[in-house]
């Protein structure tokens, strides 16, 4: 041992039973089976906050892979959306947004007023993914946090571009229909004469 230097143990001091539960919660997120998501949902009530965070992250990954979550998982996420742990709330909001579950929209709209700016930003992205809350998101253009304002501005800009493209497409279609109708009328008038 060098004088004045501290030595670190080769094996970290971690309670094995806690580390295994966290590890399992993380690994299970890579398995896209409803039974796995339902088992993970039950673990959202675990007493260890790190296990709950790992579970919420796994459910978000599951939802990202499949585009949905089974109903028990949605119910468990909805029950944890107002948890006192900011990191858990953030992951829950992300999982709900990726699940594309329309019934989560009302709860996610409530998250737009969360005290934490990261949760508000994630709620903006989640609602945009669901195609919801355009007016509520637009109101966040005046938020005190620059990250929230940026996320809101991105969503508003993308929505405006999509609306403009839809209007242009419908105008082009209407113009083509009017031209076809005019040609038909002209043909009919020529034939009648």
C-alpha cells in the first residue's frame, strides 16, 4: 500500500439480493411478452426505489419495442405517475407515452404542470406521440425552463408543418377534382352541341 493512498475493495459492497432484483428488472425489459410486462408491473410497488426505476425503464423499453403495454402495466404506471421520486415519474411518463395508450392522455396532460422541468418535457413528447394536447403544449412556449420551451416549440413546429402538408395535399386533390369536373362539363357541352 502506498502511503496516503486509499485502497478499494476488489468486490464492491452491494447486498446481492438487491442487486439481483435491479438487474432482473432491467434485463426483463428486453423481453417483449405480455406476461413479462405484467410481472414487471407488479414490481412497481417494490420498496426499493432503484428497483421501481428499473421496472419503469423496462416498461418504457417494452412499450417502445411493441407500441403497447398490457392493461395491468398501464394501470400500475398510472398509479405511479404522481410518485414523489422525480426519476420514477419521468420514466413512468415515458412508458405511458411509448405505450400509445389513449386513456393515459388525461394523466399526461396533468404532468405538463409537474414541478420538475424534465417531467414536463417528457410529458410534451409523450402527448405529441399520442397526437394529443396541442393547445396545452402550445401554452408551454412561455414556460420558465428553456428545455420545456424548446420541446414545446419543436412539437408546435412539427404539428404546423404536418398541418400545412395536409392542407396542401387536400388543396391539390380539390384542384384536380375541380379540373376533372370542368373537363367533364366541357365534354358534355361539346357533345350536346
